[in-house]
C-alpha cells in the first residue's frame, strides 16, 4: 500500500494532465499561426521565408526561390539569413547573404551585415524600422516594370531606445544600374550606372502602444495610435567611389480610430523631400497601381493596400511629395457566420514637385504640382478573402477620356 500510495502522489491527476497538455498545445498552435502570419514556416533551427517562394512582376516574370533566417533554437545571440531567387523572364539569379549578432539583450541591440544583389523598384522608399509585413499577394508587384539592379554591401545597427521608440542606423555602399534607358546628367557627364555611399537613420515612435512582460520578454500587447516614422538618408560623393551627394528626409504618420460600432477609420500621411544630386531611382513615385491599357477590363488587376489605383505606373515622379489617404471601414455585414462582407470608403490625395527635371534623360514623366485626387470604395471578403474595388480620378489630373479615370479591381484580405 505504501508503494502504491507513493506512486499515486507522484502522478498528477489525469484531468490536470489533460488540461496542461491542452494549454501547451494551444500555445504551440498560437505561436505557429503567428509565425505563419509573419510569413515564415518554422523548422527546428531556421524559419523558411514564404516571401521568396513565388512572385510575379513585369520585368522578371515569375520569380521563385528559397530564403530563410535562423531562429532562437539555433542561437539567441547570432543569426544568419539569406535567399536565392531566379527570374524566368530576365533569366537572372538574385540573392542576399546576411547575418547578425546581438550586442545587448535588454535594448534588443543587433549589429547586422549583408551583401545583396537584387532588384529594387525605382521611386520606392522603405523605412528601415518597418515591421515585417507579409501578405499572400503583393498587389502592386504584379504590374511593376521599372526596376534598378543594385549590388549593396551594408552594416546596420538595430537599437530599442525605449519600448516606444525603435531605431536603426545603416551604412551602405551600392552599385546601381537601371534596367531601362535612363541617364542622370550632372556637370556635363551622363550617368547610366553609378555608385552610391549612403548613411541612413530611421526612427519609429509609438507613444500610445502598451507593453507587458510576457515569458520574461517585453511584448506589445496593444497597438496604439498615432504612430510616427522618420528617416534621414545622406549620400556622400567620393566616399568609396560614390558619384553623388544628396539628402532625403521621409516621414509617415498613421492614425486609427476604432469606433464602438466596430467601424474603423484610418488616416495615413506620407511625405518626402530629396535634395542635392538625386537620380530618378531614388526619388518618389507616390505609389501608383494602374497599368497603361485601353479599357477598364484590360486594367483589371489586384488593388493595393495604400496605393493610388487610378494613377498609372511611371506617370509621376517627384523630389518633394506628400500623400494623404483616408479610409473608413464600416461594421461587417453579418449575413451568416462565414459570410461577412465589409464596405470601405476611400479617398486619396497627392501633391509634389520636381526641381531639376531636365537632369533626368531618356525617361518621360509628369510632375504633381497640382493636387491629385481619387475616391472609391471596396467591398471586401466576398469569397475566400476576395472582394472588389472601384476608384475614380477627378480634379486637376482628370483625363479627357472618362473610362481612363476609372479603376475596377479585386481585393484580397485574409487574416490567420
């Protein structure tokens, strides 16, 4: 009896074991879905990056490959990342090899090194501190044709100043070659390919987000608004053979109102200014997402998240610009448990200018000195995450042919 009693004391009750196992399984499932939602498929020592599996654009055609990053089971102090992809239309490989090491755990300070040989969209501008964003579709990517190739060596420092203030600093040396006919004229010399040496400082401030200590780690428990992001870029001529001196200042703020009736209003303001000798590849295009074809149906494609649906690709470029986007999503219509379509009203505005347009040779584009305006609506989640959108272009840049001002597309919204 003593042995039997002692054994029984060592074994937890079956109900308690089942409850513990269920809780552990639930945590594992939640972590798995979170990892998938961030665009990774987790394995033992590394996470496969789903972004590189299949993409499509007008220059590369289908672009496919593999990429990934090591996880905490590999090491909590060191990480390796990279990818290798192939474009079937341009018949070229692109790749990145990178890694990093953690300097300080409390401030989540990392030093990162990378070597990249890839394409980048001309006129695009990315913030270093942006959180990783993953979607099964990248709507604008499908129709982009204007890329430049860059071979970049970079070193960066990620640092959490406070829970609410994140920073990243990057030093980079790049060899830039547009994939289209374009030359930048400076001091009587024409540059098609050029070297750039740049320093970037990016900061993201989220003063109204809430953070808590979860499993000995600080995690964001409430995504607060407004958010502010600021990035300064400085190009240095004659440093490591760089050809141009220029400066860029980029700013973005996002505000969101969550109403009691489950409706959501979102306001996004983006602005940028570039000075000095800045080639077209590193200026601003204002997020166009409309292809140049005759009819509305021929232009039917995928609507973006923050893009101008009636603005044609490569139509406008600016060295100073600002955009304002207003969205109001009504409470979903609960037709059934699985069928809950949602109506979203959207208005977008853009303004810009170009100081030295004559320096950009071989590529024709317009400028945005007058206010660009478009408004429209989306009906999302009609069928397996798919919906429809309609937008209309009006105001100063209204086109003579009525249907050229219209954009009719489908949307895709899904959450894990």
